[in-house]
C-alpha cells in the first residue's frame, strides 16, 4: 500500500521500474530494503531522495546496476503513456502536427570526446606520479592498520564473546560520526576484533550502551532495512580500493549482505553463505560473524593485505559511526578503508559446491472443450544442477545445467500501452551473483547525472531464457512454452592477472516448439524460438594509483534456424563492442572525466532488417525525416553510441556536465536493453550542499540544470530546466522537492512512426515530507503535479502512516489519489485527403 499501481506505465516508468535491486542502498531509516548508508555523500544523498519522490523522474532500466548515479528527469508524470512525457492535445481526434526545420547534425562529437580523453590521460598520469605516497588515494593521511590474529581454538558463533581471542586480541575502537556531527568522535564506545583460520574470517564486536533496554532489536527479512541498532563490516579482499563485500547484523540477528563496486556503489542482490549472531546483555550488545573465504574472491598466497571498515548505527540517537567514512562533500568509500594485516599463509581446502535438484510441478486448471493439450491436470518432472568452484586463486567458476528457477519470484503482470518494452528485473541466482562484474559505462566517477537520457543496458541477462519471440500461427488450440529452456550456462569471474578484473558468461538456450491444433483434430508444431548462443566478456583495469582506468565489453548472440519463417522475425547474429574508462584531471581528484563508446552490428534477412528499422526504437518510416529512411534491401545494421561526463567530486559546490549520442542504426536489444536511438543529449548542472549542522537543519542540498535533446536530423526535441533540493532536519525529518520547466519543442515519437508533433510548454512540481522513521509511529506524504498549455494535467497525492508496535510487527496504511487528463495515442488510419499529414490520420483520445 502507498505505492502506485503499475497497470499503466509511461515510457519513463517502463525504463526505471525495477530492482530491486537497484540494489543500491537508501539512507538509514528510509523506506525500502537497505543496508547501512556507506554510500552517503552530499549529492548522492539528495539525488537518491529525489528519485524516491513519487514524481516520474525517469530512471535507468538496470536497477540493479551501478548504485552510484544521481538521476534527474524532465517534466513527465507517471501514468499517461506516451502522451504523458510530451503533453500534447489536439482539436477533435487529430494531433496537432508541425513540420520542423532540419539541419544535418555533423558527427564531430565522438572525435572531440576521444581527443579530450587522450589529452587528459597524460596530465592525470603525471599528477599521479606527483602525488605523495604517504597519503591514501583520496589525499587523506593513511589510517592505522587493523590486525587480525590466527585462532588457536574453535569459535562458536552464538553472539556471546566468550572465546579468549575476543579478549586477548587487538581491538579497533577508533569510530567517528558520519551523522549527525561529521568527523566527531562516536558518542558510545565500540570494540571490534578480527581473527582468522584456514577457512574463514571471524569478527567479534562489542557495542557498549548505557541503556541496554533502549537498544532497538527488530526482526526483518534478510537484506530488509528496519529501524534497529546495526553493525556492519566492509571487506576489500583484493585490496584494489574499488570493490568488495559488506556483511551486516542488527541487534535482533537479521542479516544483510551485498557487494561493493566502483568505490561508492553497492548491490544487495548478492547473498553469501555466512553466519552472524547478535545478543543483548547488561553492557550493550555483541555480534559474532564467521565469513568463509569460499564466499569471496581472495588472494590465497603469501600474506595478503585486505581493506576493511566497520560501521555502527544507533537509531535512537540518530547516529551513524564508521572507522573510515565518506564525507558528504567528497567521493570515495572503499578507497578509504584501513588495511587489514596479519593474515598469513592460509591454506583453505577446495571450495566446490554441487547442487543437484529434482522438481515436480502440478497444474489443475479448467480446460477448454476439445483442447488436446490440456485435460485439466498436468504433472511435470524436471532436474538439473549447479556447480560453483574456485579456479586457481583469483577466479570463480559458476556452471548450471537446466537451471532451476522455480523459487524465483514471478514477474508482475503489466499492461503496457506505451511503445517501450517492459523492463524486467533479474532475480535468477545464477545471473544475480557477480552481476556487477558486467557493469559497463559508469566507472570511476562517484556521480552520474542524467536529464532525459537513459544509457543502453549493454548486458541484460533477462534475454537469456526469454519468452519465445516467434509469431505463433493461427490455430484453435495452442500450447506455447513460457520461456526458452537454458540447456547450460557457464560464468567465470575474477582476476586474470593482479591488475585485470575479468568476467565472461556463455549460455545456450534450446529450440522451442509450439504445439498447435485445429477444430478438425489435426495437430502440428511450429518453431517459435531457435537454438541460440549468448556470450559476453567484460574486462577492466585501473592504473596510476587508480587515477586512470580502462575497460572493454563484448557481447554476441547467434541463432540457428530450422524454420525459415523465423529468419524474417529474428536477427541471425548480433554483436556489440565497447570501451569505457575514467581519468582524474588533477592530483587531488577533484575533477573526474569518464564515459563510454560502443558499436553494434546485427545481421539478418531483409524482412527482419525492415522490422528493426520500423520498430519503436528507430521509426525510420517517419515521412518527414530526411536523415533516415527504411532500406528494404539491407541485410545488416551498424551503429555507434557514446556518453561522456565531467564531474566535480569534492567540495560544497557541485558541477556535472555530459553529452551523449546514439546513432540511428545503433541496436543492442538482442543481449541488451535499449529504449531508443537517433538522439543527441547534453546537460550542464550545478548545485550546492550544506553539511554543517545548524540549529534546525543537519543537511541541505540544491541543484539546478539545463538540458536538451536533438535527433540526427537537427530537430530540437525535449529541452528545459530543472531544480531540486533535499533537506534533512535535526529531528530526523526529511523534505524533498523539485520543479521543472519545459518550453515548446518538437516530438518525433508521439505519432509512432508518423511526422513530428509540437510539444507545448509544460511545468512539473513535486514534494515529499517524511517524519522520523525511527519512531514507532511515523508518516509521510508526497504530491506531484504536471500542467501543460495543451490542456494536459496530472495531480497526485500519497499519504501514509506506519506503526511498529513491536519488533516483529509492522502495520502500514497508505491510500493514494491520482487524476490525469490528457491525450493518448490510439491508432493511425490511411486518408488520401490528409495531405498535410502525408496521407494518414493520427488518432488520439
């Protein structure tokens, strides 16, 4: 309750709906499933809250990907289909159309960006060499190392620190506040000790508290965030200062874990096999953890040095303490970790996990009279297995044969009336584990702002084992497979050298046949999905003390057809390749330049190429588009795209600018996710953040940006300005707000392959207020609105109240109200008399 229904999703909501995962953590005490807020920096703090507004600011399709971006949106509301984002109205049943002046857009963008990249690299490398080696990666004095001791006996993980190692070993006690008084000593003492043996790392933590009866110990599902005292450990086993893992236990024993990436990002979709217990006593509360080496990628030779950090949350004091924290005015989290020393010559046994399975499924449904494929009951058996093992000391192999996805949460039902494909989150364990290894394009910088732009998702694992794509012939009765069976898949992730991170995945899906029957009793089969190979490889390397980085990605999809009819419906081969990277432009890492460039090539039958050119990603058939046209003889499409950002990483003043392009023939949808092509997008934005605690306010940020879009024909599409802000008060209440203005522009998609339309001027605004979530009873309220000169309007309100009477009971009531008035696309009809609209009528309602 308290969330909008998803029966009708606009293009922006289709793109941003999902993860979970977005597995990126919210702030402590915020709504959603979240770990400790290790990522909380100034802009990120505000940016995430702005995304949580009920307003329809477009979000990136990978939810699960990169938890390190600040996304902004344009003036669109969340429920109006295609017309939502464009705010059109016409007299009668026709859209008002206008032909726009066009000019050819040259292609110097790519060359200019690459020149800037190459020019900046030598300067950054020289700056890296000039940096003082005594300082860490962020220019801060090196922290004292934390030392682990080898166990001399057995540790029972029960939350009671009764073993000698928890009293004799060296303790880490240097906790400081991140919230509320940044950098000040923690108000309560915490002692943490680290031990190890040949199989696992052990953590013993004592959280002193003068009022044990006030400790918040609330039960929750794994990885869920509730208002509770919490302790977390963060590990960087490779000591690459960019990646790692986190493990968290709250005072009631609820576990949470995930992975760390790109120095500030996180992904909670990973679930490791480890043990953690908590217990409250007269001195406060304690935590014991056992984290097996087999659950992490580690160096197994010699005496490795890891990165490590600890965090404690005290909700009744609204306090978050860290050993090493990320200041709100700076970037970097993993790179700040103290060193973990003392691990010496561990000899873990072979880490091999084999998980066979056998399943049965029964369906008992009402049958249609005469259906030869279903008699009202159906029982099916299935079997397969998974394998997980180490390869040398740096690589992990995952393999699966006929994987079991029976326990995966079912996808929600969606009625999609837009021209954009519904995005589905990945929940299958084989693909979720290590997914961040395949993230591409947004590496190095800590902030990635976007206005009216969505990157392609270069590897979208839901393509593997997808719903069959072939057309099903007409028949009285049909039995169509729900998804293509994955015959087998293998994934290898880790490091191929001490400097190169590498991941590769390969999968083969079976040929799928639909069973068909006619009224005369005749039955036959038709191929609806061919035998298909999918492959992806991703590599990345950081050098010059991580001031420079470069990476690559390559994907391929190859199909083997038995039925010639499928050749006219699917690509025979698809390839994608790209490079990405980053460069810090100064010795203090204040300015970061990052981005990606990618190319695609698809091959197939001319009929399939016509389908690609005419589908909603491209609309080459637009009658007034002189820079593109449908080539009926084409047997391939080749395109390119790029996106580059420059971001200010430190200081109260924020700055972010970007430019991105996707050429008309760019096509990544065989193994990726792409909403559109034929676009040039740019923005420039600035902001300011106040981090010093005042009489009422603990934190404040504001942002403003201007953005614009064009197609490759030079038509000026959506452009405008947007402002937003976030306030956090000393009583733990929060307030988010935004507003945007979009002047009159052109739209090349509203008529779905027809001529340009006029997008009238529009305004949007929204706000959300939330009281202290640490209290047993709290409320929040949000409101959004859109107004357009076309007559389109949208107003919504969502209040909610949540009550937590006990640690195990949570009651939430959240009604909602929405009103939308505007035009939506219905159909296109031929009309020879409609000469001004190229012989067609475009019907809206």
